[in-house]
C-alpha cells in the first residue's frame, strides 16, 4: 500500500513540473511576439506620418487642423545679473573687555559698584576688594622709609662734616671714608625702600577694580563676600564682569567652505536687521582662510556704523555679493528643462506662417532668486515660453491669444 502511494505522489509531482515548464515557455513566446508587434507598430506609425506629410504637401486642404496650445511668452533682453550668498549672522562688538584682577590673583569682594545693563565709562570703579593686608603693608613701608630717611640725612650730614675737617687737615682719612660708606649704604637702603613703597601702593591700587573701556555691563557675576578672580568659579568660560562697547560694532557670519574661493576681503554685502526693519551696505573687512572642523565653514566680519538701535547679538541677515555681470541674458529659473540631450528652454518661433514651440538647448550660469543666467543658446528678442511650457513638444502649434 505504501509503495502505491509513493508512486502516485512521484507521478503527480512530475506532471506539475512539466506544467510549470510549459507555462514559462508560453510566457516567453508571448513576450517575444509582443515586442515584435510593437516594433511593427512603430514602423507602420512612421510610415503613416510620412505619408500624411507628403499628402499635405500635395493637398494642403486635406490637413487636419491641430488645436494650438495657449502659452505665455517673455521677450529676452540683456540686463545686469548679481548673485548673492544668503546667510544668517549677528551683530558683535568690536571691543569687548573681560575684567580681570590686575594682580593676577584677585581678592575678596568688599563692594560692588555696577550691575548688569549699566552704562560704564572707562576708568570707572567697578569693585572694591579687601585691602586690609595691602594697607598694613603700605603703612609699614612708609614707616620704614621715614626711619631710613632720618638715618640717611644724619649719615650724609656726618659725612659732610668729616670731609670738611679732612679738607682742613683735621681728623683721619679713615673716619672720612667710613662716614662716606655709611651715607652711601643708607642711600641704597632708602632707594630700595622707596621701590618697596611704590610696589605697596600699587598692590593697594589693585584692590580697586576699574573698567578699561566705555560700554555696557553685559555680565556682572560677582557679589560681596565672593572671590574675584575674573571668571566664575567652576566655569572658566564665563567671565565675572564683561563690558561691551556698543559704539563700535561689526556684523559676523559663518560662510560654508564651498564659497572659500568666492568670498574674500572687499566683497560687498547687504545687511538686513529684521527686528528693526533696517538695511545697511557694508564691505567684508575680515575673511578667515581657516575652516572650522565642526561646522565646515569660515568666519567673516564687516564693520557697521554706530546706531542706538543696533545691539550686540542682534540677528542680521547677510547677503554677500560674490558674482555680478552686466549685459547678460536671464530667464525665469522654472523655465529650464532637462532631457537626455541636456538642458533646454522652450521658445516661440514662426514657421510657415504658424507659431510653434521650439526646443532651444542652452548653457546656464548662476541663478539667484527666480533668475537664471543663460550663457549661450538665447539672444535678445527671443520669446521664451514662461507659462504653458510643460508638456510642449518641439514643433507643437501654440498661441498667445486666449480667445
């Protein structure tokens, strides 16, 4: 019984495999036949078109009237063209002062005389640091200097007396030389103490922290009882006091590295401040040749005039003029089309008293906004189809009259 079942299964499987092979062969044959028919159809279509053309030439009245497609055209005229690089930048201060202790170490804050947003003048007192030790050192140096001055005056007087006596032949040379050396030693000591007193006064002055520039207190991150070191403890990148000079400003931006050869010092730029609706013309004054490894961009800046409405960190829209040409042809950028032969635009042309669409291959240049520079392929007076060009074929009947 098992042998019979196995034989039956083998038989059915062999039949299925045969059926599958027959189906594949039939499909392949039908595909081949279809390709053959398509080739014959194209050949017949070409023959029909050729005959129709020959018949129309012999009998124009037999021609089928094609309905013209409505289009809009624009005459080509030469004009100037400018390309800009559009970026977002910001306003920055040329002079920013990060206040730091002049003695290099700072000290304990006893009084703060400025707050964030205050207008600050150059030389204005900002902080007072603990001056007890510096004051005591100064007093000690003053007292020492006064004592040494008394000793110096006495030794110099004694030397003068000894010398006068020696000149008169009275006394000994040893006494005169000893008095001279004592006077010289006290003079050296006095000069050294004068220098120490000067340093002590300077150290006392260091306890008064002044502004180096005119400007606005942009950051004041220090309070009475804290140590003033110039930077916020635990955050070396954050200054304790920052003064920004808002009367000397610049606009800065980061330019993508692919424009490195096109943006340089001297480029004209247009700066727009959208918050206050103002536009400024400026010139690039700094163009860094270095590429930032993270942003793949390089830094530029341009000085701008002072204005009470301009503020550091204000957003600025920057347009850098990197290309301009006079007397060139431009077309709307959306009229450019592509096929397997390259770029082209459709133009309106007259042929046998008919207005038809013609494909015009072109060589393009830069584009900005909705304008595309055409380097070759068009000339002044050509009528470029600006609307209705989609789906047009070369030689198609067109009209600009909507009636």
